[in-house]
C-alpha cells in the first residue's frame, strides 16, 4: 500500500487567487515529467508503520527492496523518489521530523533530492548575499515542498526589495503570503508547516559554497534533462499538448550552466 503524497491542498476547493497560485505551484513539474526520479528501485516494500512527516513538509517512508536492502521513499507535492541506502532508515526518517539540530544527509553516495535542496537553502539562509547569484538561475519550483518553495520565494522577494534577508523576515514574508489564502486552506497550511523550526535547522546545517553550488547545479540540470527527455518522448508519440490543453514547455538551460556536461 502506497501512502498518499505529502499534503498538497488539491482536495480543498480554491476560493481566491492566492489559493489558485498555491495549488499551481508544482503544475509545471508535473507537466514536464519532473515529478518522479527516473530510476527508482523496481521492486520494494514500504513498512506498515507508515510515513513520517518531515519538518520540510515531505513524507518519509522507510522500507526494503526485493533483496532486503533498506530504502527510503520520499513523497512531496513536487517530487517523489525512492532512494537505496546502506543503513537502516527508520532513525533517519524520524530525524527529518525533529525541530532542532542540523540536517544529516541520508547517503553520501546516493543523496536524496531533499538533501540537495536543504544544502542550497541552508547556504542561502546563512549567506543571503549569495541570492544575487543563485536567484538568477535557480527557479523557485526547483524546491519541491511548500515549505521550501515558500522560503526561497520569500528570500527572492526580500532580496529584490533590498530588504534584509533574515530568518525573521523570511518567516514574516511567508506568514503574510499565507494570510492571503482562504481560511480553510490557511488553517491546513498552519497545521502542516513549521517555518521557524525549519529555518532554525537550516541555520545549523553545514553547507559550503562548493556543496551548495554543486547541489544547485545538480537540481537544475536534473530537472532540465528530465524535461528534455519528456519532450522527446512526447514528440515521438506526436503528443505536443497534454489532455488538459496545456502545452509542453521545456525551460531554457540557464546561461550559467551552458558549459555543463
């Protein structure tokens, strides 16, 4: 039995423009074939104990593949993946739900997308001046949970307004955007997002400039390659539009990444 992906709000009727913007945050990821990691284990079993909701808004579900080796399955509104690891994952899933302490990577040899996204946000939270560079080529929907998306969006807005990008300012900007939602959706958001705790953990998570840049390049390139592969598949099948009428749009590779292999 596969658990329902982390809460996205799609079961709530959108009543305001803010609701609709919230609901459409990850639409392009779905349309461009960016929703799932392309090479998950082919056969695995998730444990009946169920998933753990991380402080980052994703659900982490431990299990085993067909050989008995441990895997962790990550469900979020903008991405799903199953990551094989070399050690038991129950403690790591619980670690994602803590409200204090730095984040620890699941695996050094097969990082989860969550680890890459945390490295980028941790670096920018601690060194917001670097938004002048990262903000030019890292799209906001690179971040695949509402918490991460909202924090990065708030950082970019504060930076564009030449305001201090502090954890308190980011929290306030996210709170103000949440208040624009309809009451029912705003309540669901409040129940499933802990912005202060997540920002505290980001501030404590080590992330060097090399680690953050490598993580950002990996995320953007992975999305670009997946979108390009999806577009080629659609072309081979002569499907230039989705069933809902939306066109398949492939993002341009940022100039900063043009020379990447």
